[in-house]
């Protein structure tokens, strides 16, 4: 699923908030846990929030961002391992098919094709 990245111009953000809380604005814009209405709501109330409330919101969104990055890294590694396993299984399957083809060709070269073998058996 593609992530949507919002821009500051997509929202009505007071200038004083932009000057004071650029990092928090980026977190609000990029969080996956808010819709656009919630983003706008936070931008509107930030000017009336206390320093502690701003810090708490920042901590919550920053923790969320870090946890999601950890999960993404973990799952990317698992996907990589699964892809490598499937590649090995596919290569083994292809090698088996090649060996079978070679054996059939060698058998046909040594004993003839199936019709020759059936004719030979009929002669017995």
C-alpha cells in the first residue's frame, strides 16, 4: 500500500505554529493514524495547547513513526527471506526438470523412443 505524503499547503496551519513546531507538523502530516480532518483539528488547536501537551503529542507521533519503521524493516527482511526461499525452490524444481529431460533423452538415445521399445517388447 502506497503511503500518501501531505504537504503543508494542503492544510490551514497558523504561521506561528509553522515557526514553532515544524517537526511536529511533519509528524502530523505523515502519521497513518489520522485522517485529514483530524490533522486539521490538531493544527487548529496547537496554538492553545500547553508545552507539555505539545511535547506529549510529539512523543506519541514520534514513537508511532519509529515503531512503524521497525515493523517495516522487520517485514522487509522476512519478505526478502521468503523470496530467497522461493527462488531456491524454483531453481531446484527447474534443475529436477532438466535432469528428467536429460535422462529421457539419454534413455531415448540408448533404447529408442517409446514406440521402438513397445515394438521390441512385441517381438519378444
